[in-house]
C-alpha cells in the first residue's frame, strides 16, 4: 500500500479523477458567476461519455502495475547504492 500511496502522490496520471477534472476543465468557460459555473460543471459532468469513464477504469491495472514496477526499480537501486557504500566503508577500515 505504501507504494500505491507514494505513486499516487507523485503522479496525477495515476488518479482517474484527475483525468476527469482535465476533461471538465478543458470544456469549462470562464465566468465570474458562481451559479453559471456550477451549472456548467453539472452539464459537463453529465455529458462525459461512459466509454471515457470505462477506459480510465480499465487502465488502472496497467497504471498500478507500472507504478509498482517503477517503485521496485527505485528500491533496488537504493539498496544497491547502500550496499556499495557499506562495502566501500568496510574496505577503508
């Protein structure tokens, strides 16, 4: 779970809602009228095609797998560097 948390906080691409906000933000027309903005957001939300939601949902397995693999590589490199430092220190003693 730590890997998923750190990946999520590091990459908005791993959050489906970020993609939805992007879709909505691209369609939103600027306005100073809060009621008009709320109406626009509700309309845009209702008009998001189901296939967009479905594609985001279905892509999550691939995204989480990539996150786990990326985190594993980071941990592996960190451990290798730590081991190298330990060996280097041991040789100098």
